[in-house]
C-alpha cells in the first residue's frame, strides 16, 4: 500500500551519536525556522554521552519531536532509514546533528521546489569549527545538478537537502557505513531528475579538528566503490570522475 504523507509537513531527519556538545544548538536552529509545519525525527544510534537526556528535555517543550533509540549501533545510514520510516511529512530534510540551519532555509527551499517543479533541492554552505567560528565562507554551488554532474562533484551537502516523497516515494538510503548520502543522491537522480540549488548560505557545516585528511582519503575510496559497484560505471570513466571529485573536494576545503 502506498504511504500517505502530511502534505505540507517537513520531517527533519537527524541521526544522533555522542553529540551532547552540539545537539541543543542544532535543534534550536530548527525551531527558529520561519516555516513552522515541521516535525523533528531524532534517531539515537546508541549514544554513550548525555545526548538522550538533552533531547528528553526538549521533548517536554516541543511535541513535534519524535525520538527513537536504536537497539544497537548501526551507523548513520540505518539511523536515517529508521527516521524515514517514522517520518510523516511529504518533505524530508536531512540535518547532521552538529550542523546548523539559518532561519529561512526550509521556507526558501520549498518556494524554490514549487517554482522550479523539482522534487530535490539543496543550498550553499559555509564551514564552522567546533566552537561555531566560521573557517570558510560560502562555497558556491551550481544551481542545477543532474546525475552526470554529481558523478564528479561534491556539490550537495547532506544538511542542505530537502526531498519531496510525493515524487520519489518511500525511498531508503544506502546502508554503506560511509558515503551513504552520496550514494543516495546518485540513486535518486539516476532516472534523469534534476535537483535545484540556492546559491546562498543556509547551512553552517561543522568541521572537526584533525578529521579533514583522513576523511578525504576515505571519501575518495567511497566514491570509487559507489561508482564502480553501486552504479556499475566502468573503471576508466570512474577514474576520471574520481579525479574530478578530488579536485573539487580540494577546492571545497582549501581554496
């Protein structure tokens, strides 16, 4: 049976794991949205810190919070899929538990999606450090992104994405431990759908100290595996795509 969604509701998907330092400010950035028909679905992937206690305090004040504790740690992909299962909104917006939204984000994206007749939208981001201090200003994005463009570019930040489930249906994310967001965007755009972006910062993307180099090497391997195994792209084409991906990732972080 086809699922029915609350037509104007946006379900915010937040996987949670040991983010007691950030979860309050992340939630506050959702509550400050100018668009108000929102529910927040938090999936706790067996946090060992005070994340659950902080969320419980917010639940007493905000009935729109849905909280679920996983039976065991399964990774962000599985957490997001559980959230998609529980979410009731037609629109789903992804937000990492240490990132922040600017107040008009959701409102502006829904207006764009209706104007452009697109089921997939994203925005530009800026980078902040662990204390919330900006370390890199706006990363310009292309305002249209199709499958072929995404094969060699890092343009879509997870915390900027809004998806219309009336178009895509009851989809699920890849269960890869790493790169599940990238694999999912490729899957959704595989049929020729074009995603539309807003080249304005509506997301503050948090970068942890010491994580850049190790994460980037992992990302290169993940892109290669996703393209050659998931997307069945021949290795020569994938090699070219990965080289472009590396160059664009370098620009993202260092230029």
